[in-house]
C-alpha cells in the first residue's frame, strides 16, 4: 500500500512538473517586433488602407493620422483608451500609445502588419498588461504570425536591450530641447513642424489625458528637404529588404513632457525594430552609419535645441 501510494505521488509530481514546465515555456515564448495581420488578396494599397481604417474605428480605436510613405506603402496610426492610460503614471510609456498599422505592397501582394504591443511593452519598460488591446487589434486587423526576428527575444532581453556594447538603450534618448514648460515646448515644436524645416512634418499629435505628456509622430522626407541619410525612405530602402516588410517602423515619435523634448535614439529604435540586422555587409547597420547623427541634428533643429541649455533629466 505504501509503495502504491508512493507511485501515485511520484506520478502526481511528475505530471505537475511537466505542467509547470509547459506553463513556463508558454510564458517564456520569444517575442518578435511585428504582427502580420493578413496578406490581402483583394485591393490595392489605397483600398486596403481605407478598409483597415474603418476596421480600427469599428474596433474601438481612434485614428490619429496617416502617413503615405510611398506609392506602395502607407501607415495608419491609431490609439486606444487603454494605451492612453499607460502614460499617466510614467510619461515615457507614451511611446507605446500610438499603434502603427502598415499597408505595404510587395511583388503585387498587399501585407497588413502592425507593431507587436507585447514586444514593445517590454522594450519600453511598461509594466501594465496590454493583452486586451493586443486582442482587440488581432480581432480587427488579424493575426497570421509575428515576424521581424528569426529567434525573437525574451522579456528580460527586451527590457535591457541594446544592440551591442556602447550603443544606446531605451533610457538614452536624443535630447532635442528644454524650454521651461510644456506649453513653450509644444508651441516651439509645432512651429518647427509647420514650417517643414529640414523636411520634418507632423503626422499626428497625441495628448495624453491627465498627464503633461504629448507624443508627435513625424515624417522625415528627402523630397521635403531632409538630408538623404536622415530620411525615412532611405532607411527603409537600405535595410527593409526581406519578404515581410517593417513599414510599421514609421512614423518616428517625438515626446514632450515637463518642457523637455526627446526622441528615441535611432541606434536603439532601429535596432529594436530590426534586432537581427547585421553590423557589417549589405543592408547592415554600417550602411546607415551616418544616419543617427544626422537625424539627431535634424530633429534638434525642429525642436529648438540650444546646446548651452545643458540638456535635461526626466
């Protein structure tokens, strides 16, 4: 009887161990930066964009703006009340509030994709759960698979991410300007964006309720006066060459809080969207080596950066 009970107990703990291991495997499943919603069988970029915008609105999302990146790529930016609430306690969580949905034609087929909120939640160090919004997105846009990295990354890797030693992390942003208070900062930034100075223009403005935080989405276009190395299309055409495209990398965000203006450093932001990008060779980081510094100068010009201000702290 004792032996029988021991066997039962042994079997029980064996089963429990397997269940816990399975549960841990699910929890630790690697994350990837983008979700492929669908490959649209019917319609061109313009038609699919219209359909996607309607679906987002019907699903409880608010459209912030649209970015016609090129004749074959378009981005719709939306947000959701649950995402807006994230930034009330932590201003830099506002980087997660805009959802970027890309419609991209590749070899005659239209891909609909969007930034994976669960992936970027950890990359942007957001503690709150976003599964409800992620589920709502999947419901209205679809979910064929995640992509953007062969192996993906763990939550811990994303939280501490930098591409390699000496490169920037999430908390090493471009410091674009410090203007005393947010009214002064947004007024100056709005003026710079409206002027089209350096080829940078506003795609959307998102004010976070109950918080002194505003997020701008901007385009950086060579055909509007931006230096080639800083421009959106130059970056995409240089490194976005795989079958499934990373168009939802755009538009770039600028964040204003407490009079300070910042943007994620390109060496972090590009790497977190292309974590498998090689350092050397064709379509590599080295082919963009001039871009981070030039982009910083362009964004600082628009934001009224003054070097003698001495930067700022969050």
